[in-house]
């Protein structure tokens, strides 16, 4: 049964803009939906906080912090946030929609991955976290569930809901943020977090990709936490025999229990991962671990798999026979009949064919054996051996590792290896420094003939765009201009402006002319128009108040409920926003109409002392005015009152008492 049919948000339009189409996932803090932005006509992911948590200021603050943090990261391997808002009990983030699966799905279906695939996933994850660390943030909840893999093979890090500033010391009381299998010892023991806790979690994720299992298992979370504190993460080679030593070292460095031994952030770990990859041969990178499930062994793409096509197939190294041995072509004979006849010359397609008689053997003259024959035999053996060596090894070499090297270093290494430089290409890269090698063809460790050429691709750095000037354009036009430049229109905030008409862009963040990566989100500040001072219409007749507000450029809404007030019935008792506050043209002012003053019974105070009379009247809700005259200067008794006792008068009105 489709559980999304039971979700009250599915089919609704949130905030008048986002049409919710289906529920994707449910977490402890929020539910993620696939939605359509009806204004821009694009599919996105809508992360909606559970309504039960929306009343908790702490959770809402953490939720909003995620939007602000991700908006600042501006990295292609981070799931982008486009918008944030609230409607009623629903607090939401509008985010980039990634069609594909999570790394958890990959591990569940494939088990252990080949080292090449594991590094292909790890490196963009570290690039994303490195951007967060250099921006001053720590993710704190890295795990396979938060690594998204698109159908096109792009890897993105999601769920920055637990993100914290690097310089913020985080303590927890009674609970530990994050997932127990990926928590660093210092998170467990002290509740503190810096970039090295993300490095530790990535080391655990790499171990899980290489072996298909978590390094620390237990029946309870407490047992797993204890192992993180007191046991080192085992080397992957303990579970996968013949695993490359460099991968053991990479995992051990990232998961060191002493944070001082770990790389200081994800950028440093990324450099070590690339260095390790460059030292591995193609056979080591493509070795299939025994824990891999059937999908990792198959060469054919599984069309029913949840794994994106970019990861669904593995590189093959030649066709194989049923027995597993590499197939070899049959050697051609003198007549060129290879593949048509067996060695005995019989065509096995005919049951009646018989072998032809062998040809008569010609007698060769016998040679005298002597020293010359021995020398000839030795030379023949040496020649054959040299030829075999040259054919099998002597004419070949291996492509040296060139990744992250400069062009000059690459040319020197190829020359030292007896290889020529082939085509030199350039490409943009968000992870490789400008001027460094991104890839080679053939790849590092590949077997190649000496004097053959190796082509390589040099990084031109990130694909950058100069932010266009969209100030003075209407919002829709500004968004189109940004998209035409390869940028994403981001969060929209509104502000008063005396220069820009309502609905037109005032400024952008980053500012106009700034060079940013292609695909970056750009926040827009849109004008609410010139501010209007809300006029004071309290005490006016409703029709007069409506006319005055309309003339000022404001809309009027009359509250259905009326209230008692000091004003007469039908007059405006109060207004929202308050008089004198600032509003934009077209904003709405809500008016509450008076039912007239509340009438209450006046107490009888004639004959009472002045003090007693004043107390009775004030307790009843009236103001008191004393009239002593000339004769009452020395009197202390109330002789008369302006409203007789037992009659009614408006609450808050003044009762005059005469003293004699």
C-alpha cells in the first residue's frame, strides 16, 4: 500500500507555491517530499519539520540553521537549499531534488564495493565536507544515509541539520547527536565536535564500503559506543584478504582514536585519498571483495536495481569462457583456416569425413654433433628467451601515477618512463587545483608499450561565473537572467526601498560582479516599495477609517469579532498594525469595531465618607471627581453623586461626588 496516500500534505500546495506530490522519506525531525515549485515549474525536495516539533524553538532554530549553513556553502557536492518558510504548523526547506539513491541503498544491494568505486564516492564527499570545514562548519552526522548518488553518478552530501560552527563547543545532556556507528570518541566522551569528527565518520564509511560491514558491532548502542572509545577500527584487509596496504593506512589514519593523529579536516583527508589512489594499480582498484553481493560481480547492468546506472556496471578486462579462463584466438595455420578446423585437419561438421593420409616425411641429412652444435643451441636458447622476454615484458612499461601533478612534473615522469606525451586537454574541476592533472589516458598503472603516448587532462579550476547585475529587474526576470548564466536563484527576502518599485530586485548576495562557481545559489533582496506610515484611525467611524487607509495605499480587513471600548458603537476600537508603524503599499490593516462601552451598575455612595465612596466607585471601574465647593472644604460626607446609585454608566467613565 502506498503510505503517501495517508499523508495529509500530499496533494496540497504549501505556502501557495509548492505542490507536494509524494513522500520520499521520514526522519526523526522532518519528512521529505517530492514537490513542484509552481512558480518556476521545477521539481524539488521539500523538507517539512514534524508539526509536533515546530512549537519547540530549539528544533526550529536548528532547522533554520540548516538552511542558512547550506546556503553559505555554495558547493556542487552539497544538496542546495533554495528557500525557507513556514505556513501554519509547517516549517519547511525547499531543497535541490536528487533523483537516485543513497549510499546506504548501494551498500544494501551491493555489499562491499571495489576500491575504485569506494574512492569515487569518498572523494566528492570529502570535497563537500572540506568546503563546509573551510567555511567554518562541522556536519556531525556523516553516514551512508546522508550521501546521495544521482542517476547521473553525481555524489552529494545532504542533511546539515546537525551542523555547528567550528568554534562552537557542543555539549549534550543525556543524549549524543549523530549516529552511534559513526561517532568519534571525543563526541561520545566529551560531547565536543570539530572537523576531525567528520574525518572519523568518513573513515568508518570508507571501511564499510570496502568490507560491506561496520567496524564495530554490538547488541546495544552502549556496546558500540564502548568499542569506539576503547578499540581501534580494524584494517579492511582483516576482512578482505589482499586489500592494498595504502587503503588500510587511509582508514587507520582517518579513524585514529586520538584526534590529534587524524587529518585536521576533510581537505587534508581528500589529499591523502588521492595520493593513495595514485599509488594503486588498476588490478588493485578493480579487485572484487569477497563480501560483494551478486550485483558487484555481474558485468551486465541490472535494470531493476536501485543503483544508478553510473554505478551499476563495473569495468571488465576481456571476455571469459565458462570456466573463467581468458579466451584466446586460435592460431592461424598456413592456409589461414584458424577457427574452421581442428589441429588434425578434420572438419568436425561432417560425420563422414575421415582424416587424410599424412604426407610422406622427407629425410634430412644428419649433422655431426660437436662444439659448434652446442654453441648454436645455446645461442638459440638465449635468442628465444630474449624474444619471449621482449614480447611479454621488455617492450612494455606501466603508466606512472600523475594525478595532482603539474604539467611539467607529468612530462618529466613520462619521459623517465620512456613514454611520450599525447593529447593535453583542459577541463573544469571543483576538486582539483588549477594546473594539476585530473586524469590520464591510459590510467595510472596500466600496461603500455614503451614509446607509446599518454594523454592527460589538466584542471582549469572550478567553472566560475561573474555574477550579473540584476538590480532594477522584476523578480521573475532577475531569476531568468541568473539561470541563463548557469546560476541558481536562491532565497528571497524583502525590504523597503525608496528607489526600487515594489517587486523589483534591490541587491543580491553575493554582490554583483563577484566571481562564483557555476550552479551556485544567489540570494535576492526584493523591494517592498516605499514605506507607508500607518495612519491612526481609532475612534473614527468605520467608513471614515476605511477611506483614510485606502487613500494611503493600504488594504482594509474588518475583524469579525467586536469589542467593548471607550469608543461609541460602530467606531474603530483598535487597529493592527499599530498607528505610526511602517507598512508597504498594498499591505492589510485589520480594524476591530467597538460595541460601545461596557455599561455597569453604579454603587450608591451617598452618606459615605469621601474615602469609602472613592474606593467603592474605583473598585467598580469608575473614575472619581470630587466637588467640595465652598461649603465642603471641611466636610467629609458625600451628599450627592452625578449618577444615582443603582443606575448604569459606561465602565471607565467619571462619577462626580458632591461633598458637604
